[in-house]
C-alpha cells in the first residue's frame, strides 16, 4: 500500500498523532531511528536523520508531520536534529515529487522570551529565544515554512501526561524552589489532537499557532494542587506580584474549533493521588 502520511519522528507524541491518522483510514510511514519501536499499524522506517537522507518507499504524502526529539538539550544537538535532520527529511520528501497538501511542524514555545510580570503572549509576539536550543528551533521553523509554503508551525508549551513524573516527584520531595514562575502546559493527548485537527480541518490553517491549555498558572499554584492530592508537604505559595516567565494564549487555536479535553492543570492532574 502507498502511504499518504509521512511522520518524521515517532516518539510518544508522534506516535499518538500517527495512530489518530491511522484510525481515520490513512496509511502512515513513520521515520524513527529504530523502526521496531513504531507502533502498528504505522509502518516504520529506520533512519538516523542526523546522518543520512532517507529513501522513502511507496509514498505519496497528502499530509506530513515533523515531531522530532533532540537529546541532550544543547545547541549542537538541536541543530543536528531540528535543522539538519529535518532538512534531510524534507529533501527526501521533495524527491518523491508529491508535495503534501498540509504539513505541521511541532515546535516549542521555548522560542518565546521570559519577562517580569509577563504579558499574555500570542502568535503576534516576536520570538526571543534565550538560548541555543531555542535559536535552533526558530531556525527550524523558518526552514520548514520556506520549504513547505502550505505548512503550519505549532508551538507547544510544556507537555505532560503519559509516563513523565518529573513534576510529581518534585512536589512529593518538597523541591519546589521557584513558586512565582509562570508556567504553561498542554496535555499530550490534547497536543496530538491539535496536530490532527490542523492537518484535517476543511479550512486552510494559518502558518503559526500556540498550542497550550486555557490557563497559564504559577508553579506554586500547580504544586499546591498536586501536594494536596498527593499528601505531600505544602510548597511555597505563589505571589502574582513576583510572577516572571511567560504567559501564553491559545485563542487563535481555539478559534479554529479545537477544544482541549484538559483545559487546565486541575483537569489534567485530577487523577493523581
């Protein structure tokens, strides 16, 4: 069978996107370093994009999704994966002679800067990456939109859900040290739904969206909610007057008809305890 979806990167989020598209009847070809880790019915192709251009068999991509993961969090790693690696995947896609109708790049709100008493950022806010990885993500966005004029960048805030327990462990162990910092998050399932929504909605999407839930929250407030549910020590209280970081709006994404199933940390962490 000829695949009509190319999935560049098939970690937890990429796999969730691919499985949703497979449920809609699409045949998905997923690129991952180890193809045996690609969940069926997705078709896996082993490739190390930091080193090689893949040969894409039986592909007439209607949709393309780039959902890569770089480790460690260094400028060199992010350049190798998000810029050079994505370029190789796009070269291979172009060689098939079938440009996709829609494409989504999963990027990060790490390209947005931090502020004292931060305003509410949206898609019109100029990016201000604070470090090398953020700069490489912004370079990847620019490359993606240059190569795929019909493409859309989805900048996701902090993903949670699934197997990650880092914040829960921090609260359990009483290690919350910056309660005043503003945080933004999106449940992994809502993030996957957003990618599929932008690919498949009848109206053409815009070139940039912020993917985040409805409620930016200071870390101390999130930690207090979790501590109560976990029976953990109460963390330091958040003070809005000392708030710093960034606060993000999902109004543009919401306006497309996307609705998060977990609109805030309270719903997302309701089952904790």
